[in-house]
């Protein structure tokens, strides 16, 4: 299969990170792999959640297995909080307290292991 002239079966993760080859239908724009996550239990502003718009079984071979796109991480959630802090509440477009609460609840769930607690510090 070809996407924008690149044979995706033989493509490297590096090509997807450099080139905006992932279509984000929610915001009507092409994204690089660095702007995507595989899954997230909460909506994100700064990252495109692949499984929110595409059928997981259809795209898992390329994105999750071949390109090793990961799920939302603690670092991504911290980036979300920073973005929200730097944006006005009207730019965020929803209740700030609800979003922050959801992010902190997910962070709490993610730091239940000692390894994650150490990485958060």
C-alpha cells in the first residue's frame, strides 16, 4: 500500500516521524507519528489517538506492531497539562476543571507501580 508515494509496507518508523503521513480526520490535517498515540482512556488535545478514529484490527499491523506506536504515557499527560496551562480556557474548548481532573485521575492510575513513581519524580 502506498501513502503519499511511500510504500508503507517497507517504510521505517523514521519516515513516519519526519513526514506527516497519518490522517487525523478529527482536525482535518496530516500528522507525524510523534503527534499520535495508539490508545488513551481519555481524549487528548495535543496527540491524535489512532484507535479513536480507525478500527484497531485494521491498523494494528502497521501502527502498533510495525511502527510501534505506544499508548498514552505520563509524559504525554504532563504535556497536556502544560498545554492547558498555557492556553486560555476558551482555546481549550471545554471545562478546564473536568479535563484536569481526568488527567490527574489517569496519572494516579499510571503511577501505581514503583517504576512509574520513580519516572514521575
